[in-house]
C-alpha cells in the first residue's frame, strides 16, 4: 500500500514523459523508418538532469570523432554490431556491451557491416544547442 497519494509528488516530476517507462526495444526499432545513411535518434527520456536517446547507426555509416565538454555519455549496445573508438583504438561492440565515455574524451562510432542499435545516456543534460565538439 502506498503511504502517499499520487498527486503528492507532482512537484518533483519534471521529465518528459512525466511517468515511468518500459520500452520494448525490438518493437521500438521495428517501428522506426531509418534514413539511408547516418543515425536515427529518438529522444525517449528528457529531464533537467539527464537525457536518454534510442539510436540506430545505419550500416556503412560513421559518427565522426568528437568529444563532449559538459556531458558524460554512457552507450549501451542493444543490437547489431559495430565498432567504437575507445582511447584511440577501434573496439568491436555487440549487444550487451557498455561504453562509458567521460566528458573530454574523444570517441567515434561506426557500423561497417550491419546496423548498430544502442542507447545513449547523457548526464548531466545536454546543454541548449549542442555539446558535440567535432574533430
């Protein structure tokens, strides 16, 4: 039994969406229309403290080398396969792998042979405009 009424916490809720989520990733990805190249990105959760994006890097595409000045980025590989530039070395990645990239560290992602599905979590929240510094 809850010790509070649902409306009691309303002042604490400042996210979009403003309720808990359960995302079925296979269904989400199946419902997306991918571009011919590049990355498909869906902002699934947004709050003043963090952002979470569901993404697919299309086969043959690369997210060029860059770093973030404000945000740390956690990348959770959920499907497909690809490679991430980690500490200057390309590492193969597949479902179940997690890449933790502190701000100021150069990284890049590529999908040479298959689409690569992943979740990007940015903390703190990305600043207005961008926090991507392309090399």
